[in-house]
C-alpha cells in the first residue's frame, strides 16, 4: 500500500537503541566517566559482597545516570541541529538537561556513600586489628 508506514522489526529497533548507547559511550566524555564509575562501584560491590537490595539500588542508579546522560546528549544534538545561534531557549534546554544528569549523579554519590561507608569502616576496623 502507498503511504503504508510499517514499523521496523523489533531487532532493528534494538539495534538502533544499542547504536545510540554505543555512540554515547564513544563520543561523550561524561558518559565515559559514568561508565568508569559503574565499573568501580561494581568492583567495590563484589569485593564487599553487598546485599541484593544494595545491588538493586546501585543498578537502578547506574541506569538512571546513564539514561539521563543519553537524554542530555539527545537534547544537545537536537538543539544544535535546530540552531547554531546562541539563543536563550537553547541554553535553557541544554543547561537543564545537563543539570538533570548532574543532580542524579550527585544523589548517586550520596547514596553510594550510604551503602559503602559502613563496609569501608568495617574493613578499616579489621585492618586496625591486624596491625
């Protein structure tokens, strides 16, 4: 039929999504930082044998921060596509999207401290007893 706009197969949709994630990781410095932080937290969680609930919280935070970083990248790309001029609304769009990422990342650090400081203190006590 003419004008029949069929959706791409689900495999193509997933392919586009993974391509977007990979592009974000390759091209965005902050995404690389978030990925390194996720690796460090994963290593620490494994070392300290954090609980299933703590893992769920960490995974949720990874997802939130990375997702917001991808949305921020999309907002920046769309704004840059629409205008090369410095416009107040373009600045608001970019700054608020970046602010959302920053706010979530700061909250993730606070929550990470709540999860990991007790484990670090316990390790410190063990090391003190050994010395």
